[in-house]
């Protein structure tokens, strides 16, 4: 496994977190920021923070996806 494969895997993981719908998926499971207000250092709090960070940074994810797609088209 090369470095580029690892970067692509992390990009796909970030895309998966970015498309999670808070109303449909996260709220019924109580995975919102309001549920963990005082407990951000727990594992659940860290995961919820990561999900919200990926959702907040959608524009950079789009740009990184375009770069990854173009590099795959050029270099195979």
C-alpha cells in the first residue's frame, strides 16, 4: 500500500462522514453536538467532532476530490 492509496482512503472516509444527514441519521442516535456539550474528551465526543468538522469543510473536500479524480485520469 502506497502513500497515495492511503490518502485516497482517507479522502473516501472524509466523504462518507461529510454526507451523513444530521436530522435523519445522527439525531435519532443522539450523536449531535448538543448531546455532548460537557463531554468532548470522550471517544464519542471526538467522533462527533470529527463528523461535524468533515461536514463543515465540504468545499475543501470537493476541491480535493477534483484533484484526486484529475490525477487518476492523468496517471491511471
